[in-house]
């Protein structure tokens, strides 16, 4: 451990937070704390609860570096990254701008398109603040020309929170109403039938990828965290050229957004083998059963070692 850039210094694992993904973050944080303790680190768990002053929590804990185990709003959108920068405490994950861009699915898509990274065709519906009715009653007219099935989701949430796959016109209003209960405008996308591939990236290099086959229509919150009938294939059961293309596009998306450290781009592969980048997760789940640890394990990188490598990338 002597060559590690933070060797001998106190690590604060920041978890919890006030977002919709608080419970997932607590699981990620607990896993990281245990792994770092197992490897001999001086580590303190920092559970950021709603109403608490995060700057005070970090200062009182006397940490030299933050292992960011938050997910979703504040933790993943550049806000915490800005705070740690102001406090002069290095933090794992992408920086302020890349975090903000990746969390905002609309800005991500604009950047993907300007960099030639294929992403599903999309349209925006207004937020309730912009006059969009909370019950989604504008959806039928606004999307009269949009082909089904389609995906409806809030532009600024993670972990598939508020996401619906709509297969019938009468489902549109409910899907838009659900999305409007979360952060950001409503994003409507073409549904790409086919396969879901998730790519693990660490320090600007592809670690590998996993094909996920959920029992349901897509890899939703329940499939990620609550069910045990999802199939994970490492490496993906796709032609080698298709996987290589997916990994190439994943890395292109990571670079286009300006990401650093660890992240996990999510892609759909159409039946004809075309790859589309959906989004880039700059703080992917890090429980021992999460996708990035699964990918790392497949290339001989154990969970404690992965946690230490991520710690080394803190800036």
C-alpha cells in the first residue's frame, strides 16, 4: 500500500444523501468501507442525512480524501464535487462539469450527438414548472406522431428511477406523470429492442462489459436492487465485433463528457447489432454484486483492489 497516493491518510466514505437513491448508496458505502478496512485503511463512514451540513460533516471527520459512494442528485451531479473542491479535499469520480453533464440526460445526448456517438432519437416535454400538467394529460397530443414502444423518463435521475417503457397510447399520460414527479424535464426516447450492455471504465480504459438480461422489459430499479431473476453474461454473448464497437462507443462517450476515474456507460444493442449509448453513470453502484465489481472480477481485479484503485483516482 506504500505506493498508493493516499497511503496513511484518513478516507471518508460518503454515503446516503438526500436523493431518491439513498438506500442504494448506503449499500454501496457499506461495501466500500468494509473493503477498505479489510485492506488496512483508516476509514470513516459518513452518512449524509437530509438537513445535515455536509461541509461540517467532512471537516469534523478530519478526512484527507473522500471516496464518493453517493448516487443520484447532489452526489452525482457535480454539487458534492464542487463542495469538496472548495474544501480542498480530493474526491473520487468525475469532476464538477463531467458529473453535471452526465447526470443531465439531455445535455449528455447533445454532447453525444455533437461527438458522433449514436444515441436513441429523443424529444423533450416540459416540467410542471414550465407548465406541463402533473397528470401527463398533454402527452397524447405532444407524442401523437411518436412511434411506440417508447421510453419515458425524467432527465435528471439515476438508477432507472421514474422510467417507463410505454407500449400503448393509453399508458403515455401515466408514464409522463410518473417522470414529472422526479428531477428535470421529461425525456421521451425511441425504445431500442435488443440487448443491454454495460461497460466498465476505470482511469480512461475499458475494463470489460456485461450483457444483462432482465426478466422484465428493461433493467429497472427492481431488477437492479430487489429481484434475483436477472441474468448477467460476462463477456456478453454477442459477436466480438459488436462488443468491441459497444466498448469503443462507451469510451468515446466517457471522453466526450470529460469523465475521469471509474464509470459505467449503458448501451442498447439493436437486433441488427447497432450500438446506442443511453447514458454514462459517473458513480455506478459498488455493492459486491453491482455491475462494475462483476466486470472487474472477470479480469482478475477483486473488490477490495477495485475500491483501492478507485481511491487512487481521487482528484
